[in-house]
C-alpha cells in the first residue's frame, strides 16, 4: 500500500485521540482491502486550507479511507444520525467528523437550521485557518454508476471560508477533487485507488456591496456556478457514466488494451496494479467519448462488436483475461507448476496461523455476515449495507478478541481449568502455568488480529493458485472455440490500441488537464503524428 507521508506545512498536529482513531481506520481499511493505491498525493497544496470533494459510493468506507490517508487532521462533514449509533458516534467525534442535520431527519426545523449554521460556520473557520475538510457534495451515499445531483453546501462553506481567510491575511483555501475507485467496495479483500486530482481553478469571489439583497443574489450566483463546477469535477474524477453497462464496457475494454500493449512490447502478461487500471480506464473513457463525437459511426460499430464479444464470454463463463492469458500450448509441466503452488499454499492453510485466525475471528466474521444478510433481506441499498458491515465489524471483532483472550488466559492459568491441569501434568509444559495473567491476555489480544492478517495473505495465495488450476481446466475445454475467441479478442484489442495511439490522452507527456468544470474529453486531441506512444 502506498501511503501519503508528511502533510501540508502549518497544519496543527492532530490530537492523540484523532491519531489513535486514524491508526485504527488504517488497520480496518488494510484488512478490508487487499490493495490500496494513493495516486498523485503531490497535488495536495503545501499551505493553506484544503477542501476535498468526492462522490459517496460506499457509505462509511469512504470517510474511513480518506481519514486514514490524508495528512494532518481531516474534518469530515456527515449526517448527524450516524452519531446516534453506540460506539460509532464516539469514534466519529474523535476522528473529526462534524454532524449536520438533514431536513428529513430534523424534528424541529428552525432549531436544526440554527445548529447547522453554527456547525458550518465552524467548518468554514477550520478551512480558513489552514485545516483540511472533506465533504461529499451529493449529500447521500449511493450505489449508482454516476454522480448524483450536487448540493450547494460545499460551495457555501468555501465562500465563507475564503472570505474569512482573506480578512485574516491567510492563503485562500484550495479545492482538491478526489477520485474514489473500488473494484468492489462491498466485498471483502477487493482493491481501492484514491486519486488526488489537481487543484481547481475557481471564479473570483463576488464583490462586497452595501445592498444586502444584491449581495445575496451575487453570492447565490457564485455558489451556483461553483456547484456546477464541482459536479463536472466529480464526474471526471470518478469516471462517472450514465449506466453500469457503459462503465463495465470501459473497464473490460481497458483490459484488452493493456493485454495488447503487453504483447506488443514482448512482456509477460501480468495483472496491473489497481491504480494503473484506473488510469487506463480514464484514458479509454476520454478517448472513447472523443471518438464518439468525431467518428460516431465507426465508434458505435466497434462498441457493438465489443459488447457482443463480452456477452459471448459471459455466456461461456470466462473473462477477457482467460482469453489473453491462455498459452498457445498447454503442457503438462505447466499444469504441475500450478498444482504444486496450490499444494504448497493449501499445506500452510493448516498451520498455526490459520487455526489462530479461525479461533480469533470466525465467530465475529459469521456474525458480520448474518448482519449483512439480514439487511439485504430488508431491502437496504448496497452502500448502506457496506456501512453497517463496517460498523458491526468495529463492534463485534474487538469484543470477541477480548472474550477469546480472557477465555484462553483462564484455560491456561486457572486451577479450575482442565487445560491447566493437563499442563501441570507434564514438566515441559509446567512453565506455561506460571506466566503472568495480564501478559498472556495482552499477547493473545494482539495475536488474534495479527493472525487474521497473516491468514489473509496465505488465503490470497491459495485462491490465486486455485484460480490458475481452474483456469487451466477451462483452457482444456475445447468446446469453447478458443481459436475463434482469441482471434476476435486480438482484433478488438488492436483496434482499441490503434484508436488511442492517434490521440493525446490522460497520462501522455503532452496531456494537459482540462480547465476546471470540463471533462477529460475537452482536452483530448488528435496527434499530429499517428505513431503509438
């Protein structure tokens, strides 16, 4: 995992409570995701307040991940109902979360608005004084493929904070859009990438006037303009599309381009990092939209062929990677190699690490799964289910670790325990019964989560080796018309690579980010030379 280190100069050192909670969030996110990439953290301004804006696809996972990686202290704006959940409310408060009451949650509308004004004024002061603030401008968590309607709250906080900073002679706050990308945020051990986009260029503040009505109109116009800019930036940063089918199409097309470029350079095909995959998807999205404008007929035809090919693969239960990774010749030594890797990983699964991980984590893991299934049966949306899975894990796992540690300590050291009696019966084990109870308890309390992480690494190796064995079995199935599938996928891959080779796309040396409020397609252009980069 790549972590942002250090922090903008002039930031106040976070409190001990905040640092402890942030460390706990890092532990949780590193367990939840098998890979976390932090991209372009150099875009974080070296001084002044920073307003981070991003979309909200995964409930509580989003602010936990941001808190764990952003340097300094991060103040997050969230709905106040989260503070009503036992234990979670204390954690949120310690991690710098500010509660805001939504109109639909308020019992007294006038009092709610008054409390919100006070909270937002404090957030503006924090931002003006050089602090970091995280806001989800959509206002709600959701599982849609595109950014929802952006609300004006973030722009209003920015307006207030900028004026306060100017009055105090401090640097104006900067806005950094953030791309949150998950391979599957609601599933355990998936991958995540956090992309820090470049600082936004914003329109000048509205001039001050003695006419309060005119001032209000000017401020509202500025807030509306900036809110529209935020909406476009969130769409660009998070690769927002109108449907999941389009998003899936781009992601699969990205894999074809990657495999073809690996073949052209003579490099063995290996799965890229998630950060590299996100950049490749951004390139394909920008290039595809550009070509759809300039060569709509041919682009549409290519999209239909890609869609038809992907549908065929899905019907046969295989992926584009299965096609690209298939060896030209299936040899018995190759199978033996994968089988040996599986046996090696399987053997380790029966070691001390795995049994410790099961003893220390199986019960809360199953309890967490029960909570998830119960919520899904009630029709709760996936983003909310993900939040509650994290919340229940925060409660269940520590409680079980304490209970399991206490039970093991009693079993080893108590005279009433049959295990203790067994230890006393053999001189080699006698010394165990003389260990200090507190020391035994602390060791096991730390060992349960450590063993779980070690087990996950062993399990990942086992899954990879099993997938390779299963993939080998699929490759041996000649009923899948491999020659035809490989030939069509290679044709599509070459066309996609050639399409991008004639364009200047994100990540190219000549690329220039579009102005704030414009999507990537605005900066895509044809190359003067048609040579591939």
